[in-house]
C-alpha cells in the first residue's frame, strides 16, 4: 500500500491546485525526507527550492548576531516554505529549520516563479497563504511581547499539533526553548504545570495532549486569531479537535 505521507495532495496547498494546473505541477515535485534539525535554508542565502511539507513541520527563525534565535512562524501541511521566491526576492533574513521530522515535496525555484507570474489560480492561492503566514508572524511577535510563557507554550503546542493533524508532537524541552527564545528552565516549569493539571503528558521528548479543550482555554487569543485567519483564507482542516 502506498505511504500516505508521501502523497503530495496531503499538503493542503497542493491539494487545492486545480487539475489543469496540477498537470504542470505534479512532474516538478520531488519527495524528500525532512530530518529533525535540518536547515532548509540559511538567512541571507539564495534559495533554490520551495518546500511543501506533508507530515513534517518547519520553523522559521529570526537569528541575532550573537547566535540567539526565536521562532517567528511554523509551516506544516497547510503551507509552503520559501515565499520569498515568488514575492520578489530570493533570500530572507530568517532561517528555516525542521522542527518535526517527516516528508515534504520540493520544487525548483524557477518553476514556481514562472508559475506565479501566470497570474492564475495558483498565484491567488499562494497570495492567500502568504497573507495568512504574515498574520501568524505578526501575532507571534505580539504574543512574545505581551503574554506569559505558559500561554506561549500552549499556543505553540496547539499550532504544532494542527500542522501534524495529531495529538502528539516529538520535541525536547531544549528545542522548545530555542524556538520560543526563552530559558529551558522556564519551559520545564510551564510544561510541568500542564502535566500536573492533566492537560498534557510529557516524557522522553514527546508531548501528548490529554485534554485539548483545556489546553485551548489556557492559551492566549493569539492561537485562535491565527487559526481563524488560516481557515478563512485557505482550504485547511486544522487537525484533531477532539480529546484523545
């Protein structure tokens, strides 16, 4: 039986491309394995591919001169990595790193540029995605400035699970602290609170959500703002909504 994880239509943007355009797209897609911690592109380096995750997650990170970084957005099966390739640039000041291992499809930069300038349904679809991604970036900045680490962690877990369509995510506390740009001890304390409340189970680098409704209640409004914007603009079923 074919592995559903390497079905390109599992990516919601690819799945929404009309059949006429899909006949051009499909031959250009190459399935690849996305390894945990893999750098998809570096800040300031010209990008040569655009990536469409199917069951992997890629973090977009803002990197400081001293090497510190913080996550500004995440991309999973709802989107693509490499919007600069069709938005008028070939590089960005951010870095893209695989947060959750899995599969993706990649496509050469020149093809995506050529397809975008045709000004057809693909262009409109990708522009809507870009608007949703910018909303996520802006809301993340607001969240990091105004909300507690407990709320940020809840938001981060929910957004990650939506992009995996699962109730579990594999992630160490060290990686979470790097993504949120906070100390590991803070993540340990926040995760411990959620576990003692029976909302999550955390062990050996795996977070399992036991009570999603309570997790959403503990999160700030930022999660819902981003979720609604993606739902409004894109054909995206945001994962598992019921408790495990």
